């Protein structure tokens, strides 16, 4: 299913997800296979309303990973909103910059890629926060609480360019372990339209300035004496 065109190396995958047959290490006598796949959509918007410049970036993804230990699937979206209010153009001291960002995990039906990078749809509510204030010195007290609010995201992507596909394979050996890897990445330019709104302001009144649809898949097969330590505690489920 989805997230950014990222192909992880076989060793990192094994470390992160613990391809292991024993608590502390694993010896892969028979071939062990792990696979990963995903799809994503990105879009950037720009608008000027009442003199305030607003830039919005949205990135949604859906992804899946499987190995003998099971299947892991996920879906998420990241939203970033940046605003510049020049105030009095003749007085740069009253320029105001604001930045809001937020991330949320999605359910399976909230982000829907369609076809061979033909289109995609996203409907979600994301809580974005502005972390304002300066870091003070000793005795300055705690920083101010972030300014947070929900934005409703309702966007559609339509592919416009040709699908570009890149694929490859590799084979490596180390310490008696053989790893065979294949990958395929696809990319297509797109146009995104819709709204990112807090209920009073639509931050994306114009079509996207840039957008894309993408997908990836990879497969790693381990054979021989493949020994990997347990992943760090922070990576264990």
C-alpha cells in the first residue's frame, strides 16, 4: 500500500524488524524473505489573501512490510502551513512569520490511491500546532503552550505526466550470508485540488503549484548463515 519512495537496505530491514529465530540472534538456514511496498502523494500550494502569503505542503502515504514474523501496515499524513504577513511593506520590523505543522495516522479508507498512479483522494482531520516564543535563559520559566487547532483536509490528486519507473536488483555476501534484493520505484507528476481548512479559512484556495503520485516495492531474500542481533529496545514492538 504506501510512504515516500524509500528503499531500505536489506541489513537495515533485518535490524529494524528483527528477522530472528532465537531471542538474541538468527541463523537463516532456509531462505528468509521480507517485502515492502507503498504508495504516496505529495502536494504544495501557494496563495496570497489580503496580503498574507500562505504556503501549504501535504504528504500522505500508505505502506506495508512483511517478513516471517508477520505483516505491518500503516497509513499517515503530514501537513505543514507557513504564513508570511508583511504588514506595512515599508516597515520590515512588523513582518510576521507563522508556521504550523501536524501529523496523524490514518485509517485504511482515508487515503485512497487509484490505478497505476492515476489519482488519489485524501480525507482527514489533522491537528496542527504553532510552537511560538523564544527560548529564555535561566529563570525564564517554561515556554508558552503551543497554539494548536484542527484542519480538515479534503484533497484529490490527478496524474498529468507520464509514469516514470525505475527498477533494479542486487546481490551481496557477507560473513556467510547472501542477500538478494530487488526494487521498483514509480513516479508521476500530478495536480492536486481541494481544501485544507480550519473552518473559517481555506488555506489552499488555488490548485497545487506542484504535486506528485508515487509508489515503491522491494523484496529481500536472505540465505545462508545470516546472523543479526536483536534490534534495539526502541525498535522492538
